């Protein structure tokens, strides 16, 4: 049985692609037709490829893979955070900082700074510092948490990256490719599928579509780590409760009290 049904895909609007004039010809084989100037994604392929993506992520998770969920666009930000946390994994849901993977040592230093500031508050150091200095430290912490909070406890460079909208997250894709990290992605009709290892043809602009696909991959992680029964238990509990990359230098400047990163 497919992990996502055709009905679920249709209801979430997964089949709606971009305007035909914005398409990437490399996505032609994943397009069913064109209607009113909009490409319609072939959902039969989405069903099949979503199954393959699920199996790939589940099997990797069973071998203790570290999986990074990435989606910085407005439509993806909330689902990326919620589903990564539900799966016990890691995420980036605001701006991708250039060098997040390829300059991991520097990123770790920034994460260490974040943890240091948090510990200062726990230890009561904030209580004896001037209010102005405390305000500056809180500002630094807020910025670091925004961009690095989702990977604060990530033990190493991820083994797999799941991306919503690789067209927008091109820097993340390039860094993953450079390091040989497999990329699983929701790929819309305007994207280049060539650099994606595991493709899920899908509308990456609809909140419901992003939530549906992302939640299924989170389920795959849970099943791989804990077994299928755990996924069913989580689902039962939920039912009952109803591209421009910023450089690392920029975040360093913020932490050191120099320039601010604009939202």
C-alpha cells in the first residue's frame, strides 16, 4: 500500500505546478498535462516516488542516520520545524547560511557561542551584568537561535538532507553535492532535478502539500528508528488531539556586535 494516497495528494494540491512559462524542461517527464497555463504534475509518479523516498529515509534512519530538514520559504518553515522535531531530527527553517555544511567547523563555533550565552543565563550571570549588556546578549542569542537553533544539537554533518524547494535552496543543494550527502527533495516544475538524488515531484508552494509530504518523511524516520507501531501511535495521538545565501561572516559579525542580519 502506498504511503500517500492519490486522494491525499489531490486534496493537498500536490498536483499544481508552476506557470508553463516558468518550467524547467528537465521536469517534463514528471508533468501530466497543462491546463490554463499551469503545468499539472503526474501524481501517479508522485505516489511511486514518494514510496521510494519513504523507504530510503526509513532505511537510513534504521541505521542511525542524521537527517536535516530544510525549508526556509514561508510556506515550509512551520512544517519543517514541527516534523523534524517530531521525528527527533534537525532543521533549518529560516535563512540558509552559506557554508553551513562546507564550513561546519565555523558553524560549530557559533553554536558553541549560543550554548555559552544560554548557560550564562542559567548560571545567574545575567543577574549581575549591566542591563545593556544583557540586552545585547539576548539579541545575539535570538539571532543565533533563529538561524542555528534547529541544528544546535546536531552531532555531525547530516547523512541525508530533505529539502523543500531545491530551486530556492540551491546553495544547500550545492553544499550537499560537494560533500556527497544524498538529497531528498520536493521538486516542483520550475526546478532542476539533476542534482537531487531522491525526487518527489510536488507542488512546493502550498502549505498543505508541504505538510503532507514532510509529515510522511518524518513518519519514515520514526518507523526506521522505533518501528511501525510508533508511527501508528503518534498518528492516533494526533487524531485524538486534533536564493541568496548569507555568509557565515555575517552571522559572526552579528554575534560580535558588528553588523545585523536583516530579516
